[in-house]
C-alpha cells in the first residue's frame, strides 16, 4: 500500500488492471469529476463531454434532480432483491413511453438484457437461430459477439466470432446479414425459415441510420415468416425520443432491450415487450417447457431506479428533445461545413443526438462502408479535439441536454482547429 501511494495513478492501474484499463477506453484517460456538460481529468484538464459515460448521462453529469433522488434513496436502503416501489414506478414509466412495452424485466447491464432477449425469442418460438447484422453490437455474450467488428468479409451468413473462447457450436446459431439490406434478410428468412427465432438489430446501427423503408420491410418480413423482431434500444432508447427508435422511425418490434439512459448513470437495463412473449419470464410457466428463469442480485435496484426515474422525468418535459436535436443538428452542420471548407473527405453520419465523422468518400449504410473510413484520421481527430478541450468516444459523439450555446461555440472552434490541422497533416503526408 505504501509503495502504491508513491506511484502515479497510471502506474497503479498498470499494476492491477490488464492493459492498465477497465477495458473501455484508453487507460491514459482518468476522469475524476463531472458536472453538467463538463468532466475533469486527474491532471485538472476540463473537457466539454461528448463521451457522457458512453451514453447514460444524457441530461449531464451530477444533475441536481438525479443527485437529490439518489441521496434520498441512499438513506432508505440501497438494495433489497425483493420488488420495490421505485423499480415498479420505473417499469410504469417505460410502459407509458415505449410503444412495444407491455411488460418489463430488469437486468443490471445491456449485455444481460440482450442475452435474455435472445433466449426469450428462442423460448417463445422454439427455434434456435438469431439473425443479426454485421457490425451490430448487442453486448458481450457468446451469442452477441459475432461479426461485430470483422475486418474482412466472412462467408456470409456465417458469422466471425469477435472473441477467443466462444464455442464453435454457438457460431452455428447466429446468421449475419448486411445492415440496410432487406433483400438479404428475405433470402435468409426463406432459406432458414424453420430455424430462425428472431431478427435482432440496433434500429440505428452504431452511427448508421436505417434507410427509409428498411425497418418497415423487416417488420413485414418477420410477420410474414412468423419470426420475432427485436430492437436493441440500449443506445437509442430515450435518446431519439421518449419512445426511442421505435417511435422515431415509426416501426414497433415485438421486443426491445433498454439500458444506458434508463439507469440514470447506475447499472440498470431492461427487456420490454409484448405481454404474451414476456410471460415466459413468469415462474407460473415453470414445468411447461416455456419458462425462462430470469434472476439478478441487483435487478430493479432502487438507487438505479430513482436515478432513471428522475432522468426520464427531466427528459419528458416539453421542448427537451427539441433542444437536444437542435444542439446535435448545429454541431453536425458545422462539422460538415468545416470538412468542406478544408477539403477533407468525410461523412457526418448519425442522428442529431448521436453522430460522428467517418473519413470516407462514399456513403455509409453498413459495416463494410464503415470499414472504408480512415481510422488513422479519426484517431488523430479525436486526439486533436481532446487537446482542445473536447472529449468524445473513439467513434461516437454523444450529445447531452447539458450542452449550452457557449459549449457549442467552443466545440465548433475545436472542430475547426482539429480539421484544419488534419488537412495540413494530410497535405504533408503525415497521415495515410
Ligand atoms: C446497442 C448496444 N447494446 C448493448 C450494449 C451493452 O450494454 P452494457 O455495456 O450495459 O452491457 C451496448 C453498450 O454499449 C450497446 O451499445
């Protein structure tokens, strides 16, 4: 311990953490505090924050209403395993807002929610396979880590596992199609009709919005083939609007998963969906062959539930999403203008609450198009923004409602500096 005290925080991290990190972002970034739109690192540098905890802090850090709700709950006890009024109220709020939600089950993480949703789909249909999309992220289960980030073309629809340690038998249960290609989905549904339980997707895949008609085509095809449609709304839920992507794009799935925003910065996620499907979680089904046991020590945790409820309450106020979208639009437009003014080839991809630049000439409508993006340029762009006081994820700019007009002005100035520097580096041959 005494020895640990003399080491820098990064040296201490390197001693106790594989790779010196929690596995999320580079261990070079150590954040010690957040408030509103800002975070501070361990060396006192202040950043306008577009990482926002990888999404949950949509209304900003340490929001006074969230903090106050959490403080009161701390006094009343922090976890019970049993049902609690706060978790029940959060389920009610989700059902009020999310079109498909007739029943809700809580988990602690989005990964768990996705793994349970896949199992639920299999249990409901009695079929073994899930059809997902190349580049789609559904957490870290063996089933989900299939063709998330393949660098080369696989033998589609056979997926490429993204991790060591996944049994080959799991690979056989997943089929992969290109995002935004309803024709490919139709062919697979015809070919594997009796084996597919669900078409499982992020309705906005990472940054890539669905092309007009794509989600509606999936809705029609899945109905026609009696296959479930599952939206992973861990990112889009309560971010594209109170009703998430299903409301924003106007296509209602059979099940969805939620996370990030609904926990208000605490570990909480959920599966929500049609009552007849969700009934498999009911222990009355035990012994019928349809029961899907679903238990978690911290599921529906009351501290997380009050943080989520306070967050949803703030978001539900009139004008909140209008302002969020306006902020995002201003940033997206400015970034496009800056790229054009500097002659840097790049596409601003996404929706106003979540977007980024992909340094490519082409349009971006699936994972292959993303792979065409120049990653060295993106890395340099991120680093230059960081040097100029703007923090973002490796390949995402998450907008929060805490971003002020002044933050927008400063962010655009930082983007200007970063892109003009990139342009000079390209001319000087310093970037590939
Ligand atoms: C679309 C999507 N699904 C699932 C997850 C997994 O959620 P968690 O990190 O809470 O396990 C994430 C996390 O980023 C996500 O972006």
